[in-house]
C-alpha cells in the first residue's frame, strides 16, 4: 500500500473569464520517509474481529489490510476588484494620517519640555490693522485725493497682535 498526496492549488482573478481560472495539480508520495523506520512499508494496518462460537469459546481473527490512501489538500485564493472597499480603505488611511498629525501636535505642544520652542516654530505672530475692510474707493477703483489720505491715516492706527497658524 501507499499514501498519495494530491495538492490542488487555485489562484483565480474573478475579473477575468471563468475559463481562465484553472487549478494546478501536484502529486507526491507521503509515506517514503516512514517506510525506512517501519516494520512494514506502505499504507497498511491491522485490526481484529472478535467472535464467540456456539460452545461459548471466544476467538479472534487478526486481519492485516493493505491499501492506497489519497490525501487531497485543496488551497486557493480568488479576488475581484470592487471600488467601494477601495474608497473606504483609502478614506480611512487618510483620516488616520490626519489623526496622527493631530496627536503629534498635542504631544509636541503640551507634553514635551521644549514645547515653547515647537510652539514658536508652529505659530508666528502677525501684526494686523484694527480695521479689516478696505475703503470702498479701493474696491471700486475710484480713488480721489481725499479717500487715499483716509486710507493712509488708517495705517497709522494702533496695531493688534494676532497669532496665526502656519
């Protein structure tokens, strides 16, 4: 007797035609290395059947069976492209990168000893005028002498400091 291993490998792209999805078969004998250490080589086993005759005497029959055993192992993978899981995975990875940047900022701004240095590099101070709107004359393009003097006087007003993230 003997033990034969049958390996069936499937590797399928379900975006293509079903006729292109073919298995790959390979065969091997699995009992070769056991045969050298065993009393009897190949696939065989013994079993007993017990009987009792009419006189009440027990006896047994020992049977040694030989045969061929087939171990069939099937492995495979198949896949089909779908845009929805792809978009979900890309969106999730982009969101996680945003969360990572946010957590890094929290650590650098609040947990490190040199957080003032990082805060100074991350935020810069910008001086702005108190009036944020332009005069109507500069928007319309109609500038007269008096209106340009008004806009120059606005530049001389006191300035405020505002922190702006860069």
